[in-house]
C-alpha cells in the first residue's frame, strides 16, 4: 500500500511534468543561443551612444570642477 503512494505521483511526474520541463528547458536554451534580436541590438546601440554622451559630459564637468575647485578630488 505504501508503494502506491510513491508510485502514483512518480508516474504522473514522469509522464506529464518531466517532458514539459525538458521541452521548455531546451527551447529556452535554443532561444538564448541565437543571440540578440535586431530590436535588442538597436537598444544596445542607443545605450552605447548615450553612455558615450554621458562620458563626455562627465569629462566636461570634471574640467569645470578642476578649474573652480581644484581640491574637489581630494575631499571625501
């Protein structure tokens, strides 16, 4: 009788859950290995451009601070 309590859920798991789990796992692996979509590449490129603009602004701000408050880097 105790074997039935273990066998029934195990059979359900092996017949229903395990195949779905494997199918979804390998589908996600295949999707991840395809790389970035064109939309994702465009977003990434726009983020790169914005990061470069921010870097330019930071350099400009540091130059202004160096001119107006030369000791700002040493204050923490």
